[in-house]
C-alpha cells in the first residue's frame, strides 16, 4: 500500500477529504519523528510501540578491500508490533493455475 492509497483509505473510513486525511497522516508522522528525536517512546495500545534505538560507533570492513573503517554512532527508529499485529494471520496466496501447453497437431 502506498501513502496515497493509505490517505484514500483513511479519508474513506473517517469521512474526511483526502486533503484532510493527508494532513492528519503528515501530522502523525511529524509528531512521531519529533518524539523519537527527543528520545521519547510512542505506544499505541494493541497496535505497537515506536522507539528510538542508539547504535554505538564501531569498526567495520570494506567488503571489497577488507580495509577497516569507522562507522559512526547513530540513532535509528524501531517499531515493535503489539499483540493485535502479532496475532494477525496472513491470507494464503493462491498459486495461479498452471497453463496447459497447447495440444500438438498431428
């Protein structure tokens, strides 16, 4: 699902215009990003938790040359799904029936 499809779904479900739904989604993303940058955690009960994870600086290797290089410390966002998402059962994908080869003419 793309962002445009998500905006259309939110607009349809909430009875909003697409412009209003996009503003709401952009606001959610901005608020989440700002909270994570501040080191806060966002918990949406039943859905999941967004948090920031600090990665320490480390020594890595260039796979082509084998030369060591320093990898700087950084902060990444992390999402841990809640119970409702963990218990989801994906719909099985049905395999397309195999096309039969055309009969050979004699």
